């Protein structure tokens, strides 16, 4: 545990116990995400979350391999995202969210987002939901379509679960009281990885 924290190879969640792994490199192929030696391949030819990419080979953009597994006692997964931040030539910071994989066969549109929401199975009155939507396991491969090798950048993975009852909804159902006004009845638990950094050559 301490070694992983020193390497920054860690991730956080909003409470769910989903599992997330990500590797970035310059030549990962889509089929490699499903390999039995996924982790060994990631370490040999790339860097894990918390790692550093440097000196992009000419004509190459970062490629990412991502695996996300739902909490065994929790909700299915809605989508896998990469959040990219970069400094342009003037030193201004930019950020872009890319949906890289959507559950239930949903396509990704020209704005790099899932074409439609995953849906919602929550029964607010009973504070329950069903895993009839979403996916238990999501395997994603992504290549940055807007990569500029001259710009410093970072990438982190965010994984969202399908909607589930918010704790206030659970309490209301358990104690038989009204939901608080102005508070959403549902939410989407999520995980965030440590970033992978890209530094241009000098």
C-alpha cells in the first residue's frame, strides 16, 4: 500500500468499491485490453496511473488501456471517461472530458459523449434499484484524438456507476419520512484515478 502511494498508483471513489486500472503508452492495441497478461503488458510498454509519459514518438499519440469492474455488492457501470487537461502555447490551462466507453451499446457522438443517458431503475419510495442496465465489467481502449506533442498534459480516468438512491433517499425509506426538499433522490457513485502526465521533450 505505501509503495503504491509513493508511486502515485492509486485511485479514489465516492464510496463504491469498484476496481479500476489504467495504463498509457504509445502503441497499445485495442485487443490488448482483453489479454490475460494485461497488467504485465501495461507495465512493460507503458506507465500506470500516477506515471509519466515523455517525448512522444513522431506521429504518435498516447493510447490508454482501461479496465473497470463494478463493486461486487454494488451497482453496474454506466461509462468510462478520460479527463484531459493541457497547457497551450500561451500557458493557458484547458480541460476536456471524453466518454471513451458507454454501457449497453450506446454510441459516442461527435462531442465525445455518450449519445444518451444510461437510464434510471431507482424505486425512490423503496430506495432500491436493479442492475438491469449498465455493465459489470468495462474494458476500454482510447487514443487521444487531439494530441499536441508540444503541450504539457495530464489524463485521469473517471468511472461512473448507474444511478442509485442517495443516502437521504435510503434514510427517508428506512425511517418513513419525507425526502428533504431540493435534494436529488439519486446519484451516481464514481471512481477517479491518479493522473498520467505527459511532458514534451526539450
